[in-house]
C-alpha cells in the first residue's frame, strides 16, 4: 500500500508571501486524480519547463515539485501520467488551455466512464462554440493586415471567442450560483462545528467565495462591452484581439480553481465534509496581487490569505486511504471536467 512520506516533503518546502505577486507565480489549477496532487497548480519554472506548486501542510509555505519528484513522492495515477506530457507541451499556461488538455485525456476514459462522458460533452460544446464564432465574425478583416496575418488573427479570435462563450456562459448560468451555494453551505456547516480550526476554515472559505463573487462584475462588464459590434471593431483595429484576450483572461484567472473545489464538495457525503475542509482550504483560489488593480474588492484577500496560512489543517491524503480518494477525485472530474 502506498503511504506518502510526509517528512521528505520538507526538502521541497518554500516560504512565500501570503499572496503570490502574479498569476504566473500562483499557477493554474490542474484536475489531477492523484490524492496528493489534487490541489496542485501548474506554472512555468524560472529555469524553463513546467513545475507544480502545492500548498504546504498546516500552512507551512508551499511545495514546488518537478514532475520527476512528483512521481517519486505522489505515485501518480495513469490518468495523471498521461496528462503531464500534454501540460508540459502547452505553449502558454492558462486555465482554458489546461482545461482543454485535461478534457482530452479524460475523454479516453482514464479517469473513469463518467469523467470521459463529461469531458466529451465539454469538447463538443467547445467545437460548437468555435462554429458560432466563425459565423459571428463573418468576413471581418483589417485593412492593415496581410492575408497571412488575417488568417492568424481570425484563428486566434475564433478560439478566444469559443473559450469565452463556453466559460462566460458557465459563469452567468452555473458557476456564480454554485460558488454562492458553496459559501452558504460552508457557513451552515460552520454553525454546527465547535470553535476551532475546522470552524474557522469553513468560515474562511465561505468568505473567499463572497470576495470572488463581489469582484466578478469588474471582469464581466469590460468584456461584454468589448464584444459589442465585434466584426466592425476588428476591421478597424486588430489590437482588439489582445484587448479581449486580456479581459477574458482576467475572468478565467479569477475563477480558476473554484469549479474543482465545488465538485469535490458536492461529491463528499454531507456527514463527511468536515473531514475534507483541509482539502478545500489548500485549494482555495487566492487571487494574485496583480488582480488588485482590477477591483478594490480584491484587497480583502490579504487578511483572508494570511488567516489561511495559519490554520493547521491537513488534507485528506495525509491520513491515508489512497484508493478511496482516487475514486473520489475521479468522481470529481466527472462533475467538473
């Protein structure tokens, strides 16, 4: 039976500020099925290549791992072994690109049949969104671009619009309500718990949900404005693509990680949820400091992130039960492909 060596993790522990300065340093959430890697984030290493960032046990900084170290420490599942080459090959690390890579791997059944079916459905939605984006653009071009630039720009814009449609629609229809519900259910659980780390963790995660929802309009409003009269705007200024990309990226970065957190919460039986507060706390999507320029509401994360670091709650994988946890995370993948 695999048992994680908690002591050896000290070799990879690093201190860091309560909030990462940039989203590039924070990394992007990856839906691994290996229990120890379930809350990991992917980022570009300073020396090149990719590396994983995990929350430290009991608030002790972070762990930064190369994939080779993760293999030795975490014994990744077959799904995660297949996923890593796709992640390492990404030209840029964004939530949308990581989701597409994860869906492509899960679609072949390595995270179970339910996760495969859910991923295939997501990929089909994205394909339809691409078709609608092509129709929406029509014959829009810019007179200052040569034919090769026009084709490159249109391809990039089609992919961007499809991603926005698939993601922003989910924001307005599902994720906003799901984050709100998660916050309410965590507060309800907190009222039933005695004063201590678990109660504070539940309250803290609920506060994070509230801060995220309050900041969403600052990302959605400029994005909606930019998408108005899009073909005409593209014809007049090709820089619109970069502008829309930045605005859509803000929305995706702000929400990155919440879907997986909600899916995990929903998959856990209510009577056992207090046992997984350490997992939710470790995976809490704390925005980087660069997001403070988007909305003053995000500065509230400073005190919240500081409190997160001081709560001595360990994630579920530190207690063992690997096979049951793998099944749990595969089920989570079906809920949030």
